[in-house]
């Protein structure tokens, strides 16, 4: 195979990887608090001899789009959306995990948990537990939870941030993990909004357009590879007949 074939193969490989990323974004368009991914590409030059260089396509890695998703009202007392940077901290069997999904529920024992049943932690690293008679639950902008007409406190939801969110490892369900230290958020810039959730920041329309573009590009690249193969076969056939 000549250099043009290898260049086309490198592009097709990158397009298949990009298609996987776009498909995953679309699949999570309705996942609360989900952050979309994008691809980082680069071209690298290879010396092809005769002082010529060939440019290949390389998909270096993915990056996370940490922009704010749309905040929508649910009118549920236990729902809370983060306005600004930061993550909720939840306790899982594999250790602490971080999420932007604030569509919480109350477990049978009164603990505040995620949809998956993971306990939401307070600033002391402990679960937030309601009493059976609690009513009129209020989640303040700083994360403090009060109940009843006397405003009895049940804890303060812990919110954290990270110096480099790109180093967070994405997990299914809109969760993240990292070995980097969790830092406190700036309460002047990060606030909780009760009765709201943050939707995924995926634009379904844009991702669908991206998928169409990738499909067309992959089709064109595949046709180019097919044409190169046909040319090689004809060249071999012609060369064989002349000998």
C-alpha cells in the first residue's frame, strides 16, 4: 500500500473514534448533569523519502466540555442544581464519587441519596439523614438543609471543585472519580438552586449534525481506499500481462 492509503486509513481510524464519542454523547443527552466529550486531533509528519513528508491524522485524546447545562425546574424539594462550578460528593462501595446530578431521593431510613442509592455526603463526610416527622425541607444556596417551621438543620451538602477538571475520569451515570484533592468551592460564585436540576450539556441537534458529517467523511474515505485498491489491482494485472 502506498502512502496515500496509509493516510486514508489514519483518517478513517480517527473518524471511527470520533463517531464513538458522538454516539456516547447522544446516548447521554437525557442524563442529568452529564458533560459531553469532544475529540482532540493532530497531524504528524513522517519522512517518506526524497525529501518528502506525509501528514497522518492522529486522535490524541478526548476532552470534557465542563460548561453549565441548562437548569430546569422540577418543583421537588429534594432536587438541587449547582449554579457555577463544583460537584456533589457521594459515597459508593468503591469510595467517594463526584457528580453534578442533583435529582436526589430519600431512602427508607431517611438518608439523602442519588437515584442509584449512593449517600449524599455533608461537609463532615457523613450522610445527610432526615427524621420521620421532617417536613418543609429547604435547601439553601450554600447547601444547608433545614426542615420545619423552626428551621432545624439536617446538614450541609458538601460541594467541591478541582484545579484541573480534565483529569477527572468519567464513569457511567454521570459520575466522576479522581485521585486529585477535592477543594472547597467559592460560595460567592457557586450556589445551589432547590427544586431544579441541571440537564446534560449535550446539544442533540449539534451532535446529530456531527454524526452526519462524520458518516459522510468516513464514506468518502472508504471510497478512496476502494479506488486505491482497484488501481493497485489493475496495475498488477497490467504489469503481469506485459511480462
